[in-house]
C-alpha cells in the first residue's frame, strides 16, 4: 500500500514542500510524516497542517488534491515513484536524479529544471521552462526524460545538456534556446526562435516552423533515430501518427552564431 497525502487545507500562499519525495518519507509512520517541515510563505510549518496522511511508505507516494500552490514536489528525488492526482505547482522534480513522477493534471512553470535522471510524465499541460536551466546557470536538464501530453510554454529545454523532452501539443517561443545536446520533440506547433544559440542536439517539430536566419537548409531525409524515438513515444501514449514515423524531414543546421552543429528537423509536407 502506498503512502497517501490528501490536501485538506489549501495554502493561502505558495507552500514549499521538498519533504514530499519517496526517499524522505520511506520508513516513517503517518505521525512522523505529518511532522515533516514545510515552508508556508515565510513561516515554518508541518505537512500535517495541510495534508491528511494515510497508508505506509513503500517506495510510492500518492498526493491528491489541487496542488497548484505547492512547490518543489519531488525536488532532488533519487528513487521511488511520486504520483500527483491533480495539478502540481512550480519546480516539480527540480534537480531529481532518478525515480518517476506522474502528474495526472497540469504542471506549473519550471518542470524538472536541472534534473539529471529519472522520468517525469505530465498527462495535462506544463508551464514555461520545462527541463530548463535556472537563471544564471548555463546547463539545464542533464539526463532522463520529460513527457508532456498537452502543451507547454516558452523556453522548453533552455540549456538542455542531455536527455529527451517530448511535448504532445504545442509549445511556446525559444524552445531549445542555448541547447548543448539532447533531443526535443514537439508534436504540435512550435513557437518562434527555436534553437536560438544552440550548439548541438536535435529539435523536431511536425508543423512548419519560423526559423532564425542563422539556420541553413541542409537536406530532406528520413532520420532513422527519429523512427525509434517516435515509436517509443507512441507506445507511451503520445499522439504520434504513422505519417510522423514514416515521413521525410527537412534538416536545418544551426545556430551559426555558435558551432552550427545543432539541427532542427521539420516534417516535410
């Protein structure tokens, strides 16, 4: 039986709940879980002030309720499984190294920033800066994967170093900005200035893209690695179509203001 936390008292201001991660709660009784520290605005508080707690920690933690004001869920997570039965707030999975987080609703901004391993699945939409570097940092996501079934905001994969980010719907501007390596797949529309400042890596979009003039057309071909990626994403439930897998892609090389070794792949009409 999984440990269950049900939000009963909605926080008036954002609640910082780094304590909610499987490895921090495993082996604790319900009473001990309720004593775990959280930060409510500028006030030190306890989990039990906001959540009803049941079950037993066995590597899986399930959190129910509208958690849009609850920040840092699964931050630094290194093992186990965290399931959010509703919406999640800012900085979900920040710096996580392993394990799995599943969000059955929407996720806020800064989803999986600077994570280096593990897996995050969002069944709804995500905000800005998915898998990105924090301000002042050059490197964002370093490994693992993030799957968003809905749409996402601006700066998906800012500073991406390694790993896979897949967006089932559309995404905003500056996807892959300052990207170092890794892959971003967007099944819907992609905003302007994607790949700005990218050094290496691949950005894939299934709809026409407005590219920067520092990207140059290279060829139209059938990338074999992409067939494997897309087959995997379809198995995970993302809306990958046969034409995506069998299609030909225009390859645009860039960004020429950097190493010009990155690529944006656009599904050919």
